[in-house]
C-alpha cells in the first residue's frame, strides 16, 4: 500500500480491544490504529475525528451495536469499509450487516494474526484513496511513497534509484507537533494542515541549506522529516524553540518533539519507532510545563524503581491493614511516575490491575462492593485515556477515597466471621476439586442452607466466586510463561481444559492463549 491504512477498533470489552492491538505489528504491515471505542455511538464520534479507512467492530455492544453502526457508516461514510467481529451464535446479526455492505467478518473464537492480516489487506485493496500513484515516469518510486514505505517499516533499497536530488544534505531529523491534547473545540480536520503550513513557513524563512517533507502518521501528530546541512543545526533548534515558546503561551496543550539526528534515509522507520515515538511518550511523565522534548537534552534519569510487592500488598489488605497498604501503594506510584522512561502502557496496566485486585480482596471481606464493582470499568477507561501521569494518579487516589468510604461503612456496621472463614478457606483450597458439598461438610453446614447463605452474604454464588478466584490466579500464571495452558488449568483447579478455556473467556473476554500472547508480546517489546 502506498500509505498507512487507518483502522478504528470498536468493542465493548477492553481486553478484546487490547488483544487485537497486540495481535499484529500494525505499522510494519502498513496499517495504523487511529483509535478505539466501546460502542457504536463512541465510534461515530471517533470516525468524525480520526477518519479511518477501516472499522473493525463487534456485533453485540451496549448503546449502539455493530449492525446499527454499520448502517450509519454506510449511509454517512460510504468510503469506509467495515469488518465485523462475531461469536458463534450471532450469525443472524452478521447476516443483516452484509445487507448493509460489510467487507468481511471474523469469528472471535478463531481470531488469529494471519487471518486478521489477510482480511485487512484484502479489504484495504478495495479502498480507492489508498490506490495512490506508486512510481515516477522513470519507474522509480515517488519521494512521498518512499517516505510512506520507510515510516511503515518497509525496506525500499531496490525500489528507488537515487534520492540525492530530493535529499541533498547529510543530516536527517524528525520534528513533531503533538496535537492530541488540544481541546475538541480548538481542533478540526484542518488543524494539522494549518500547523504544517506554520512549520513550513518558519523552516523556509529560517534555513538556507535544508529541505523538508511531511510524514503521514497519526492524525493528531504533525510530523516533518527535515534534511539539512549540519551547519544549520543551531538555526533549526532556534526555530523549534521559538515555535514551542509561542505555543506555550497561546496553546500550551501542543507538545513539540525533536528526535535523534541520523545520516541514512533508510533508518527513518527505525528512528521513528525506536527513537522518536519513545521520546514523545516521555511527555506523559514529564512536567506539563515542558512542552518541548529534544533528544540529547532530556532530564537526568532518576533511579530505577524496585518492582511493586503485590504479594505484600495483598497480605496487608487481607489483614485489613488498609492505611499502610494504600500509603505504600501511593508511594510506589509516585516514585514510578518520577522515572520518565517508565513504559506508559505498563504503568496504566499496573493501575488497572491494582484497582481490579482491590475490588477482589475487599469483596472477600464482606464489604458492600456493588458500587465500586460497577465503577471500576469507568476507572479502567479513564486511566487508559489519561494524557498525563498526574491525571492517572488522581484517578487512583479518587478510587482509594471511595474504597476507604466503603471500608469505613464496614467497620461501623461490623463484619461477618462466618463468611470470612468460608472465603479464606476457598482462597486456600481453590486449586483442589472444591465443591459446595465438601465445604458444607467441612464446616458442618447443610449444603442447601450454605448455598443460600453464601449467595445472600457475598452478592454472588459459590461457583461464580470460585471461578473468579481461579481465573485471577490463572491470569497471574499465564503472565509468567513457565507452564502450558493445560498445566495452568490443572494448577488452578480445573480438570477439564476446555471448560477452563470457556470460563476464562467468559470472565475476561479473551481466551487464555490470547491473554498469554498479549503479555508475552509486551514483555518482548
């Protein structure tokens, strides 16, 4: 493809969206994920802003499902292609979307990287706007296409003859203006082109021995490849600092990034992915007043933060040492936030996991967790969308405040020692072939009475609770990659591997193999 194909992912399950995002090396294959949404209504708002070529959407979602979303897209945006995600029992819904003109559909249980990539490529070939002119009159690739291919990770050694005329100088550098944090009212489809024009005007008037080319990437990023003589470096940095100073006063939400200089055009893709994007991501942790990040002028690194002791935290929570547990947690989070090279995805995932674990542990302590259980998904979403570490930490602090209010209510009304005893027993013996009858026998309860008692005091049935604990433990083991999925199912108390897979997917939204793949890919990257 001549340029990146923009893709929007729509699914109400965040784990499914994360799974799809980590299934492919999108940029290397010529695709770019420009956004994600949790329902059709959110997706339509994203489409207006991100202008995707392809929408991958679940069929059954709250607020607006995939079938209705497809009809609206084909009515308002007929040039956009739609790929449907569905489960085995949803074919009637899928069939209705084909009447609206969907490009293809994929069964969620059979979603694999090779199949997804094949469908994406076949769909992209249908899109007229992607079928750009790929060569000059002499058969060599156009400069625009050379840049498109390189930035997407392709090698073009044999595809173009000579770039000396287009790039006559020895030094290359990427300059970017990040527009993501601009308020919606200050941003429209022309904003990026307006900033490109402003950058071009400054470079034209300030540099004598330089050429530059726009680089198509994220719609919210204005990226420019500057090719210049090394003698121009001081004037180039002066121009960038002037732009940054102006926006600091007029539009402080705009962030500027200057990457590492390189000497070979073929290094463009690597420089962008492994250098520029990482530097730009530091903005999440650096002070908001610092709207210019220049490679080579980064702040001094702080010391690495020791890994958070989740076992100790859980033990403190189980012993109801809440104040100590939360103080240590917030201390760790603050220390990690001061290390600007912390991976943003891992940091946000940690906060999400903490919130998940807190609700699990407190649920065992006979607390009324109904409101927090419902609110945690909103916290997951807000943390995932946080633009700065201070916003993410504020969300965690708010969650802890709500948690403390629940704990305070619990302490004023007293606990239930019988339920505490039952829940502790389940946590100690979850890996065994546990049943309600066996527990009733152990504690000298009538099985029927125990079933009713458990449900009325724990807000969920015995089987639901046991499955939740087992899946939580299995998820931890899957991240460690020391055993097969079949072995892990046995370690957490399931004798039937197929049943384990079914329960795991029901509770998390993805299969154990997909969950494992996501976390292994993240470790490798």
